[in-house]
């Protein structure tokens, strides 16, 4: 009888140990999943801009007071922009988003309109693509797809050269970094980067866009940059190396606001 009791007790003890181990494992894996925010694991469609901002809860509408037209940003980026705009306003500088998230189809419309207008002016598809790429992205390769990037106040280089525009630009140069934002397309001559011309209006929320760029480089291949007129030039013009990765070196250090 005694030995039978001992065996039963031993069996119960083993069960308890297994239960505890199972619980410990469960808590640990939950803990790991919570360590990294969602944007550390996104799929190819997200990276290529094949998203619907209206129905995707990761994006939210920029407030009408913070933008000149209806547009979406990632929820986190929207919050960071609002904080930056509020700080700027206290110093008499008004910052408005004139363009935020643009998905694949929106970029396709911009690209194809330019392609159809400009193609007759050039000898080859490659030359046409390079001309459009001075300021506009190919669908599937734009940072605007991610909801991390904003165009602020004007798309005219001359606007930021003097007066009100210069004051806004100077404020952003001094303060944007404290809110996580960086001018990704700076002066190519001085920074030595490749790709797009200087865009004094384009700022990226680096704490998230840095993580997304790493995933873009790991997951996207040229065959996936397709589905629009002129897409066959993507490899020839080195879209991924020269443009997607052609950002200001100083921005890469800004991974937390
Ligand atoms: Zn832009």
C-alpha cells in the first residue's frame, strides 16, 4: 500500500513539473513576441505598397489641421508628426503634410502619367526612367508606401530658399531629429549618396523606416517590382541599390526619437 501511494504521489509530482515547464515555455514565447513591435515582421505586399490605408488599422488619417489634403500615415508616425508640428507651432512655424502614405496604385498612376508624357522625348526606356526618377519613385519602391514618410509644406526647391520656406526648413533641420524625422534626400554633392535629387520637403520617421528598409533589402527581388509601364527598367537603373538605399547617411543613426 505504501509503495503504491509513493508511485501515485511521484506521478502527481511529475505532472506538476510538466505543467510548470509548459507554463514557463508559454510565458517565455509570449514575452519574446511582445519584445518586438509589429513592424519588425511585415510581408512583401506591405513593403511593395500593396496595402489599403482605409481598411488597414496600422494606418490612420492625418488630422485636417495637420495636412493640406486627406492622407494616411502609420499610427505611430502620425503621432510623432503631430508632436513635431505642435512644437514648431509654438515657435511660429506651421508644418503641414502635403503628401503622406501613397500605396502602389497611387504611385502607379503618378509614374505612368509621367512615363506616357515623357517617353516620346527620350531615345530609350532607361533614359525615360532616369528622368522621372529625379523626383518620383517607381511603384513598389517608394518610402511613401510604408506610411513612414511625409512631404512637408511645398514640393518646390525654390520655396525653401528664402523667407517663410527657409524659416521652416531651418526649423526642421534643427529640430526634426528630436522627433525621429530626417531629410532622407539631402544634397547629393555634399553627402555622396545616390538616387533622387535633393528634396527639402521629404522627411522620414527613421525609428520605423530603418527597420522596414532592412526588411526590403532582405525580402524584395527585382521580379517583384513589376505591374506598371516601364517596370523592365528597374534592374537597369539599379532601383534597389541606387534609389531605395540612396538615403542620407546621417539619417541611419537616427533609429530612436
Ligand atoms: Zn516624398
